[in-house]
């Protein structure tokens, strides 16, 4: 005999709000059968409820009894809108996430028949009902005895206020209410893999005991436990649906234990939960995180866009005292009706602004992420999710930069399995450089110049004169004999001496004077002396340095290299003053423009970038390069050794074939001559 809902000999009160705008109310009847129970024949409701046509008109007489037949209940097929794309650049590489194989399904529900009847929402209406079974041979069996009918009353009272939103709090306060529900889902464990702590997805219930950090569970309530009555605006019945509940349980600082064949943990004060009925799993997870906010800092919800499906994205950081911090992204969707594309935003304060390799457990290829949102400064991960149940862990492995010397491009490389990465730069020794220039054999004193508004007539003698351009015999000059070849260490003494000379000149600078020359002032030539004064017409904003004495005719600035007492003759070059004073004109004579090929070359330092990775597992070791990076291996050198060993061994990496040019290039490094230890080091040099 099936179990009927509502039962016989029972009065069901149907609340009809006085302010309701719905003219009808739908009543749902159910009959549940045991697994091996015979359902042959016709199972019927015998009642005096009014019958309506498609326009909502009553077509039965008041008090007229009639039969209505139950139908087997078939779960509705989720509506699929096809493949939904995100509103973004479809050329951006995406991570393909496959459906989770072996995701637990809902417990088997009993075989259920249903019947829905729509009646006018008339306050005060009362009706009766009973059940009967008509066998395949035509026999009728009444299931209710004399006076055992059920009653339905449409009351004018308000419906009881129902709490909106999810429930959350300490798990010890809710376990008694939800322990007997058929929960199923996944647990997130932290397990040590290749020497690092990584999140691992495990199904619930499990045949073994688990030590989890997070549990994401789903349960489908029995169909007969759904609401008996629902206000409706149409006279056509709507297929009833079972309410779906979502339960999220988050631990505090320590993991919680889940017993074998049990989907939920035992009650402890360190656990927090979020529970929803009829809403999404994301709301339940959000409520659990809020309840455990004071004691939960490992997981953080991420922003998901591009789809209306309930998809949870969780950031998790795993690190230890001596281990490199690693970031992971956990994707969970209990059931997707169709494939979807979504975007997940990476906050700029969560992940460093370096390229990232995206390693998904269900994908054989590694995606590359480097783009930034120009408006927000954040990056977005594009995911393609298959139809079905999704439970995926994606590692977010950061690249490190190996800089090149000078204008060489940097090389980016990633070691997703390394527990520690140390990188640095070293200076490469190179031969010392000695600047070359033409030796100076003579010096000619500088004479003042005449400056006009329209043209400049330079009548001074050259500042620097070589043997090929020697002045006449009546000019005063002093000869400088050619010096001996400087030694390689001379540049250091010259640098130190020049440093102190510059400091001395800087200290004397405030005590120097610069006489002003009034506009239109002239100086006449005076005979009988060795000095020549040239009349000068200057604009109001120009000044000329005082050159009236022989002692002042030479350059006094520390920027002059022609008469640096600490400079070797081979380092002296015909240069213009390095620091001209504001508004002043420095007479330079008729010296030619300096030859850039003869200027001293600034000393440059070449560097060698390297990165040293530590692994706690046996070879081989995995490395990741950006897309289209096969040609850069000639600029990298790989050496490997067991950590306890003293000698490094150079090895040649092996490339894995990657046909998709938008995916990262993966290479494998083997280690040889090991003693069986699990601690290894690999050094990558930029050459």
C-alpha cells in the first residue's frame, strides 16, 4: 500500500492572504511506493473539489464528487540554452574544465506518483477527499473507511512569515536538524604532494576517514515534503519540484574529521555552517564564510561573471614557514545544465603583477595569463565549464624574471612544483676599458670674444691646439711633453683624485663672484699690455665672464677636463664645458666639434641572472615557459644536483610537444648521479 500525502483523516488548512493578487491556488497530492511495490492499475483521488477549464471557469456542480488520476512523477530535464559565451575577447586563452568523474549523485528517491489540482482562491471554501485503487481487472478498492475522509479548508488568515536568506552559525547548533538528510558532495582536503601542501577534492560520503578544511554538500528533499499549496495566477497546473538544499561547512584554524560513510562531521565548536533551501550553493558558502570570519583566513570567495548559473570560485593560499607560498583556485558547481564560459577576477592585492601559469587537474595543457584590465588593474581568468558536476582545483603558479644584460630581453620561467625559489644577479667580470683620444701637445691662452645680436665673430685663439695646427711664433704658448703610457690601475687614482677636486670646487663655489655687465657697456682696447679687451653688445639677459686678467683666462670649473690636474693626457679630450652657467657665454675659441668616436666610453656592467629552485621529490622536474618559447632555451643553462652533493651537473631539458600556440611550453629536466634522496636543487642561468 502506498503512502499518501496529505493522509486521510487529516485536515489541511490552506492560507489565502487577503491581499493576494493570485486568483487561484494549486493543491499537490502525492503517493510514494516502496521499491518492490506493485504500481499497476489506476490510483485515484476521489474528491468534491471544483474542476476548472482552461479559462478558469468552474465546470462542476457544488458538492459534486469526481475522480482524478495520479501520474508517475518524472524529474524535469534542466533547460539548456546551448553554449553560453562570456562578453569578452574570445581569442583570449581559456582553461577547459571537464566534468568531475565520479561526482556523487543524490540518494535514490522512492517511486512517487503525483496529482495537482487548481481551485479558485475562495476564502472559507471546504472540500473533502479520499483515495482509491482501480485494479487492471476493473475492481475498485477504497482506501479510507467510514468517516475517514480528509478535509481541505481555505482560510483567510495570513501565511506564516518565513525567514529569507540562508541560515548560518555554529555547526553544533544545526547538526540535529540536518543530520538525517541524504547529503552528498565534496570535501576539500590539504594533502602533501611533491613536498608541497595542495588542496585535493574528495567525494562525500567516503569509505575512509577524512581530515577536511571545507565541505560542500547538496541534498534533495523528498517530493512529498514540498509545499502542499501554492498561490498561482493561471488555472493550468504547474509541475511541482523538490526543494534542493545546500550546506557548506567551514573549519577554523584546524581541519575537521569526517567519519567513513558519513557526509557530515561531528559537532564541534570550531565548525561553522551555511544552509539554504531553494537558493544557490554560493549563498550557503558565503554564509558559512561570514560565520567563520574570525577563525577562517585560508579561503576567500572570488568574483564570477558571465553566467547566471550557481558557480562558486574560491581562492586558497598554501604556505609554510620554509615553503614558497602557492595559490590555488577551487571551482565548484553541483550541476550545470549546459556548458558555460565564465570570467573570474583576480584582485590585484591577491596575486602579484607577474605572468601566471594556470594548471588545471583535468586539463593536459597549461594556460598563460598576463593581460590586465586597463580600467581596474585586475586580471580575469576565462574558464570553459563542461555540462555536469564541476569540482576542479587550478594552481596559479607565478613566473619569475631572469633579466638580460644591456638591451637583452628578459626570460620568464616558472617552476610550479618547487617549494622554494631563490633568484639573484651577479656581475660578470670583463677587461678594463681605457678611453682613447688624441694627445694634446700645446695650449693657447683664451682671449675674449665679441658678441653681436646678428652675428658672432670669434677672434680668440684656439683653446686646444695640436701639432698640426700650431699657432704663430709671436703667440704665447706652453708645450706639454708627451707622457708615458698610463698603467691599468691609473684610472682608480684619477677617479679618487677627481672626486676630492670636485668636492673642493663645490665648497669654493659660493665665494666666487661674477661681475655684472650693464647693457651697452663697452671696453676699449688698451695698448702696451698683453691683454685684449673686446667691446661687447649684450642683451639685457646675458652676461660675460670676466677675462681681464691672465689668471682668469683659463677654465676654472671642475667640469673642465682639459686642465684636470689628476687627468692623464690620454684621458683628456676636446670637450665643451659640462655645466654652463645660466646666461653666461664661455669662449671656446675655434675648436672643432668633438668626435663622438673619440669620447671616453662610460663603463658598463654586465650581469648574469640566475634562479635556484628547491624540490622535495625525485626527478624529473617540471618547468613552464610562456607560449612560443622554444627558441629561448639557447639563452638558458640548466644545472642540477642532489642537495647534499657538492658538484653541479649541466643537463639538457626535454620539451613536451605543444600544438596549441596559445598554451605554455612545458619542459622536463632530468637529474642523474643521485643517491636516492628526495631533496634536489636546479639552477637556471640566463646566458
